[in-house]
């Protein structure tokens, strides 16, 4: 059961974010929309054009954070017949949005009402056209090919995610990437007391992004391990 759980959660993260009430995922990959703001048209991997700075977006402050609903929750309680048995659980949520011109997005993730005690937080972010797993270059029989995509390093493709305890605003974890891809995994902090996520970048930050969040009882294998 444990190996099955690891596989299922890894696949969910690898699939990317799902739509939630405050966000919209466009049907074609070349178009990404953030509801309440102007459309972000992606001309190619890592290339985007924002008409203006999301004047109608409402979640750019902690007080107006977008609540993310779980699309999937799994829980298997410990078997009392076996002393080594432990609770096993995981929950998944995510969003698709954009960052343009000094913009930032705040999200609220409820962890206090899960049917298990959270012990591990996994966050994945793909921005500016980045693939879920890092780009790799392969060579065989004189031929070279690549798998995945890494946007060019730079402030325009830099994304940062800060995680705060909702009750105390204590910083639980933080990660930054200048190539649009974040893998943030942590045991740190009071993960069972609800969380705020802040997605932002430098003033040049300019991209559409997908956010995936898994709250689990324990860690699981890196889905990009070969």
C-alpha cells in the first residue's frame, strides 16, 4: 500500500495543477488565463506578454488570499492489530495563474481539518513554460536529444514561494528559482495549523505558472528520479 501511495501522489504532482474556483485553466497550452485579470498569451516556451498589471486581481494580499480546495484526499488509518502500523494520508490541491509587473499571489491551504496529522508538505511550481522535471540532454549512437525544458535564467523567469503558518504568520519554508521551477519539500513548522502560500518574484517577473500542493503524513519518492 505504501508503494502504491507514493506512486499515486507522484503522478498527481507530475500532472500539474488543477483548476479551482478562483482560477481558470485555458483549454490550449498556448493560452493561460488568470480570472479577473488580462489574458497572458504565451508565444512559446518561457515567452509571455502581459497587457497590464492584473488590475482586477484580488489575491495580491494575505487578507484576500484565494482559498484552494482539495481535489483529492486519501486516508488509511493505522491498523490497531499491528503495533507498527501508522496513519497514511495525502491531500492534493493546486492552481493556475500568472505573475506580471510587481504582482504577487496569496493562497490559503486548510490543513487543520484533514482526517490525519500532516507531517510533510510538497510544493511544485512550473513557471515560464518550465517542464515538471528538469531538462536533460541525452546522447546515444551519435545522436543528441533533450527531454523537458528549462527557461533561460533571469529575473523575468524567477519565481519564489513562501509558506506561512496562517495562525502566527511564522515563515515555515521558502524556495526560489530563476529558471521557473520550484521543488519545495519540508517537515518544518506547524503543518497542521493551516497555511498561507505567497507566490511572487522580482519586479521583472513575467510569466504564467502552475502550482501543485500535496499535504501528507510522510515523505514520498522524488517523482523525477530516474
